[in-house]
C-alpha cells in the first residue's frame, strides 16, 4: 500500500521560511516523479513544484526563486524548502507521487502565512 505522509507545515510570518517533508512508503521511490501541490480556500489545486527521477525540477511561476524542491532517495523523502513566504502562499500543501498509471496523494499539511 502506497503512503505519503507530509510534515512541516505551520504558521509563519511574511518573509519567513518553512520546510515541508514527505515520507513515502510502499513504492520504489527513486523511479517516480514526486511533487507538491497546494490548494487555497475557494481555489483549485495547483502544482507548486515537482522533481523527476533524474532530478529535473519544475516550478510554478509564483514560487520560482523562493521555493526549492529536493529529494533524498535513501530516505524515500521529498522536501519543499519555502523561503520569503507571502500571505498568498497560504494553503494546504499536498505531496504527490506520479506512478504513471495513477497519482497518489498525501493527506496535506496546512501552511499559513500571516502577521
């Protein structure tokens, strides 16, 4: 059974930083593209960043230069380092694994950027 467990969300002031982690189990982690999506209240879920098995990275325009996605295949974990956070980054952040035939989602972690 595939499981993705996110951690690291919380409340942070504008300009602050957070690092999200997502631990995967039940898959051969190293061969799949992993990613982070987010969903703000009343909005559609959107891609934040993803990273392929060969470490190719893709970012939403709104987070380029502020967020960094990385992976540690030895730990079956993907990370999202978020710097210079803005109130518009407030959302539930979801970890995802693209297993080609289907996409698996974590339960989500809340990130709130507010003074």
